[in-house]
């Protein structure tokens, strides 16, 4: 299994039936914003909860059914949980682990001095839980819920748990990463109306135990690899930050042109097909064509004219160029002397070559003296091909040599290109390119720019640009 595939296919309902009728008791390490809300909400579902924190003020408040933070409805849920004898709090990690079936870890993960993630609290809690596990005979699940870089659960938490417990992962304990998506201020509401529930677990039993906890509020759980679950949280928050920054840049630009930014963004948000949708949000190759690069440059120019700084929009061309450069590095790393391209127009189903990022790759390869072969059926379609070439020679002078070379390096089929290449660069999911790749001669490497196959080929000669 590669780390991109789901950990396993779980049918939640039958597995839940095997977990048992009684609700598992749960310990929660770290009674901050995440821990306190989780304690209160999960207790309201009928689980017995024991909170653990070295901060005795927080421990005392939770044990008394009082909220240690300002958070809507949290105080009511905590006092209700204490009244039902479902909530307790302590600074004694050992007792909490021995009295529960699973431990949620929601300690702080601050930014380290080098800008990375400071794991000290995660390590400390893992050692405490591990020491208690050494005394425990029954299975225990440890669930990391902090925001951490991919690999942390397996590479940081598990070694600490194993060293302190003397047990191996899977023998006596399991692990899971379960990101939380609670927004401060509406955290309780978000818990009961989740936008998604994501579980990355070490084994089916652990996944099922955790799914059982969430079943009353969400049965459509995404079971993924542990590292995928870890990455989801970072990507979510970075996307939200990107949205805020983008909308604010639109606001600053609109203000400079006395245009109503809210009217503009109201229209923008109405488009659920291209704007607020999965469209354009799957990693693939660089943007190009006659519109996107030009309009981005136009926005930058407008901003400069009015003295408005737009660092996010300014960065778009740079990140796109970096993506093209990364494709070129992949080609170079294969050591190939003969490079075959399947698809060179800026997207499938057009003969438009304007600002095609693949054409930039062809140009770089020719400049490096590599042998190039290309196939794109749309370039053989009826139409003013010579007109296109003439336009490109005029509009993109750095591509003049490519436009001159193109008729000579063009082949009549994808198989022809595959037979004349050491590496195949595929930039469209069309025209049977997947089949041509699958039956390519032995030894021909592949650079996949568009995720050709639903299952990623596990071949040393296959390289995806973002997977
Ligand atoms: N606050 C949020 O809304 C939010 C949202 C998403 C993700 N997160 C992530 O969740 C994690 C927790 O965030 P938070 O805001 O709840 O943090 P917090 O700082 O409010 O709480 C952390 C708690 O952990 C306790 N702690 C430290 N060492 C401990 C130990 N050995 N045993 C038990 N408890 C210990 C601290 O005393 C503190 O009470 C972080 O990784 C954060 O990035 C938080």
C-alpha cells in the first residue's frame, strides 16, 4: 500500500456492531480549547470522560463543571456532564489511562524556533501514556488530535509510546490521527454538525473504536492513511487563510477603483461550478492558455497603477513558473536524452497553444539539446495551424525555435512517440494516452502531469508531478 491510498475499506455499520454496546470511557490529555470542548461534547453522547492536564486551575474548573475558556454552550455541557457523573479531571496520567479504553491527545503544538513544529508536549504525553500502558493488559487506543506535520503520529508519538510501554504498535495498543475542525466561538455547534470526520488509524479495530464515538453525529466518515489525515488539517487551514487573503486583496483593489468589493464577491460566490467548487482544486499541471496568465498580469498591472500591494496575486505567476520548473527537474532526473510529449496544447480539446505550459517544457528540452517527439491530435485538426504558429512566434519570442521545430518533431500517434522516447511526459487525460503509457516499451519512464490513472502505478519509472 502506498501512503496515498486509504488505510482500508471500512464499512462502518457492521464494524460498529462488533465494538460493543457500552460506550467506551475516554481520557483527554490537554484541557485547552480543543480538549475541553471534546470532553464536554463526547460526554453528552454518554461516554465517561477523564480530562488530564498539569494546569490544576483547569483541572479544578472542569471537575467542578465550569468552563475554563469562553466558548458558547461549553459551561452548560460541562456542568451537565459532571452532574451525570460522566466528567472528571485530574493531573494523574496513569490513573486516567488505566481507567479508560482510549486517550485523546490535544496538547499544544507551538511553532518551534526554526519555524517547524514543537513536539515537546506531544512527546511528553506519549511517554506518560506509554508508561501507563506498560501496566495495562487490555487494548488501548491513542488518538492524536493536535495539528501536526504528516508523519508525526507514526514517527514521533509511536516510538515514544513503544519505548515507554515496552509494547509494539498493534500489540496492546493502536493509534489514530483524528483532526478536529472546530472553530472557536462555534466549537460546540461544529462538533454536533460536523462538516466532515476524518480518521487515519493504524488498524481496523482502532478505526472502528473511534468511528463508534462519532457515529451519533456523523456516520459518513473518511477513513484514510494516517499521514493523509495529518495533512488534511494543515491544508484546510491554509486554504481558509488563502480565501481570506484573496478576498482582502480583492477588497483593496476594488476600493482603489471605487468598485463595491462585496457586490463583486457576491457574484463570485454565486458560481458554484468554477469558483466555489472542487474545480481547479486537484493537483495537476500549471495553468496556461489565453486567459488565466494574461488576466493575472492585468490584475497586477491595475494594482501597480493605483499603488495597491497584492502579494498573493503577485505570487501566482511565480508559483506557476515553479511548477513548470519542477516538471523540468523530473524530466532531467530521469537522465533521458529522448523526451516524448503526449499533449502539448494548453488543455485537451483545443488546438490553442497560447501560453501552454507544456510548450515551455518542450522549449526547455530543445534548448538543452534533447531529442523531442510530440503527439497532439488537435494540432492535426483542420484549422489555421500555420496562423497559430505565426502568432506564437510573434507573441512569445522565446518559443520561436519551438514553433519552427514543431512540424518536424510531431508524430502521427501516441505509440509512435512512446517508441521514440526514453521518457514520456503526459499532460492531457485524453486520446487514449493512458493506454499508450500502459503499453509503452520497457524502460521508458513516465512523467505524469495530470494523474492519468485512478490507482497510482507503483513502478520506479513512473513519476507524478504532485503525488
Ligand atoms: N484552538 C483551536 O481552535 C484549534 C483548532 C484546530 C487545531 N488546534 C490544535 O489543537 C491542539 C491543541 O490546541 P488548543 O488550542 O486546545 O491548545 P491549548 O494551549 O489551549 O491547550 C493545550 C493544553 O495542553 C495542556 N498540556 C500540556 N502538557 C500536557 C501534558 N503533559 N498532559 C496533559 N496536558 C498537557 C496545557 O496545560 C493546555 O491546557 C494544537 O495542536 C492546536 O494547533 C486548535
